[in-house]
C-alpha cells in the first residue's frame, strides 16, 4: 500500500454514509461507529481500508488490550477483522452486504503489538449472494488465519 490516500476511499459506486442508525429492515447505513472500522468509535479498532478491484486491505497494529491470552490477539478480534475485510471487499465491488456465513481457519496464534495486514476479496457473486475470502498475515507474509464467507447483498431498490 502506498501513501496515496485516494486508495483509502471506497469506490464512487459505493454508498455514502449516514449520521443515524437504521431501523430494522431499513437499508444498510454507516453510522461511523462500527467496532472494526468506525472512526467515531473510540474503543474500536479503527481499521482504514484501501480498495482495489473487488478487494480491500488494511494494515494495523493490534494493541495488547485486544489480547486473549498474554501476548496473543483474541480469536474474536481475529474473526472480526477477517469479517470486516470481506465486508469492505463487497463495498469495493459496489455493494453493501451482511455476513450470512463465516468459516475461519486459524493457522497459528496471532501476536499483539506487531504490524498486520488483513485482505479481503470477492470470489463470486450470484444474485444477492456473494462469496468472499480473507486472510490475516504479518508484513513478512506469515499467515495467521484464513476465512471464507457468504454475504447477502443489501437489496434496497434505492441503491
């Protein structure tokens, strides 16, 4: 990832943010408080994604406050960042979607306080169903976890 901040913005075809939460059954809207990527959530991870062709990636350094066992990133946080990378890959493909199924394979314990890279990509889309994948690695390429997910696209006709 280079220093070009334009890569941090979702493609123009994705939807703009809203300032209020959505009522149940409403179109998916961003209130900027997402635990994983919300810039207005002081307790969150605040991941910043760069976008490619139906893909997204974020570099981050998880703080020790997100540890499970001493020095190890909590498994729930690992799942969260993998899920978020897939959701942002869907955004890069021009659609907002929610997780329908998520399968994670943990390859090794993830240390805290080291730079990590999470990547997500769209593998296939059929109607509202998207199949995605994500990986979590360190900057040297050590693979810590892989995920495959099935996401359901927002079908709001205003989108």
